C-alpha cells in the first residue's frame, strides 16, 4: 500500500465518563486509565488480533474487532483500500461498565489509520478523528474527551459534530467505583422514556450549565451541579446497587456521586482540600475529606463487596500517538 506513510503506530486512549449527572449525551471527562494499541501494516490482506487484559478471551480476534472496524472505516473515508493489519491491544478500561471502552476502541482505530496514512491525530487531524469516531459511535459524549482530553462539551451542529475542551479544576479528584456487574449501553438507553416533564428538563438544563462552572472553576458546587432528572432514575432498576450507592454517598455524606455514562460504574467527583478553605477545615463545602482522611477506603466501606474502588486523575491530553517499541 504505497500511500501509507507509516508501517506501525502505537496509540494510547483514555477511559471516559459521560453525562456526569445532568449533562446527558453532551458532557464528558477523560480519566487517566488507558488502553494501548499497537497496529502494524501487513504485506497481505490478513488481520491478526492479540488482546491482553480486559476482554482477553472474550473479544473477537479477527476483522470484526472494533478497533479494526474503526481503522478500516477511516481508511475507506480517506479513499484508501484497508490493508492487512496486526493488532495488539493492552486493555485496562473495564468493558460494559460505563467508562467508555467502546469509544476508546473506536478512537484508537481511527487514530491508528490516520497516523498510518501520514496524518497526526494528536494535532492537526484531531478534529477529523473526532468527527469520524463520533459518526461510528453514534453519539459524541465519550468520544470527545477520549480525543481531546480534559472536560468536554460535545454536540451536533448544522455542519456536523462539534466539541469544546476545557481544563478541569486541578482540585478535582475522580474516584471510580466499578462493580462486577456489566450493563450494555443499548439496554440502558432502552430504559429511557420518549418524553420527560418540562419541569424536569428545565431543572436538568440549569444543573448542566452549573456543572460546567463547577468542574472548571467552582468544585465546591459539584453536589448541586450533578443533580439529574433526565436519565439516572429511569435506569435505576437495571443497576439497583449503583443507584443505592449514589444515594448513600450523596444523601448521607454530601459527596457528588453520579452514574458514569450508561453505568453501572459510580463516579465520585471528589475535591482535594484547599489550604485555608472551609473544605480543608471540615466546613460545609462537599469534598472527599469529609468522609475521612482516606477517601478511597471510605467509599469502599460504603460500597461493600463486589466493587473495585479506583482513585483516578483527569487525563488532560486525550489520544496520544507514538512509534511502537520494537
């Protein structure tokens, strides 16, 4: 394939949490938990797939693998014939848990193909990667933070998919509470009603606007800003343990906890204490220090068995491309 500019690339993509409460299908956060993919062009048309970590032994090992399908879609969109590929995946993002594993795979495949064709997905071609990946995924809320990093607002305008990336407050400390249970996005979406009361829509719109300010500059407002009336209550029957954990953390501890994406992971939007602030002195501002000095352990006590508590940081970079180690 003479027009392919590189023979191999290494792609790193972050986990993501979408919605964050009221920001349904629009707001997302990139998390420092990464999948890594190495893609090499073959001299023939064969496709080989090797998976380590999450999904090993479960995911397809042929051309139906989502990374391969996304890469081939990107080749075809560029007017190129998809080549044979060797794919090596090192997966750390849990599958079926609401942490953007499918968006990560799609962004990895589109980015790999773009880089193999001589583009730069981490610079000038980032917007094109986002647009094509959102087309494949069908909605942009996980794809946007996976591509751009940080905190993102994504939407579909007259000219196609759009996204705005903003720096999250350095005080924000996400903690993912990952259950053993899985839940497909399709099932979770199927639980949503076709219409909601106008009052609930107005309430949630106001909270989504407040959430942008809370995540970027005013984390002391996160408890109120993460209130939702559009989707979490309707999906609770499919993930009762997650819904109960969110309720306990919010009502008993005053901690901003939400369903991550379609669930069932619970994301706690914790806040590091500021020197001299009311939160640092144990005042009313909601932050993880109000639970205890060891927030992850304390959240684990609230969650009980069957949960994996993962303190995380925000990934400011999004998708990263490099040459694979030989």
